[in-house]
C-alpha cells in the first residue's frame, strides 16, 4: 500500500515579523503535506529554522535553489477554526 503523496507548490502570504531575522508564512491553502515555496530559495536567503508559530514545534524542511520545502505533518491541530496556520521562518 503506497501512501498518497501530497506535494504542493505555493505562493503563500509572507510577512516580515518585525524581528530582524524572521518571516511569518500564513498557510490557508493546505492543512498538511509537503509545501514548496519557490520565493524562499537559497539564493534569496539562508533559512536556519522553521517552526509552527503557535507551539514553536520544529518542522522538517530543506532549502535549495528550487525553494524552501517544508513538511507539515498530518494531524497538527489548528487553533482558531479554518483560518489555517502560521509558520515562523528564521534566517
């Protein structure tokens, strides 16, 4: 039995958090799966960490010339209903 692969290339809403080394990414298009954010390729900036904003849970990620690839596991709870989730990206 092969698990279904859920990979999406997104153009999410990205905000500068006000901190010198942090961006926030708001995801409303998906709840889980592998996300590829092309605008955050390693020729733009080098990512140090990706966290779920609400809980500071570390997420698996990989960055290369194609973008930032983030694995959002199924089963993460979303607080606040259907508003999606926010990720914190430090660089």
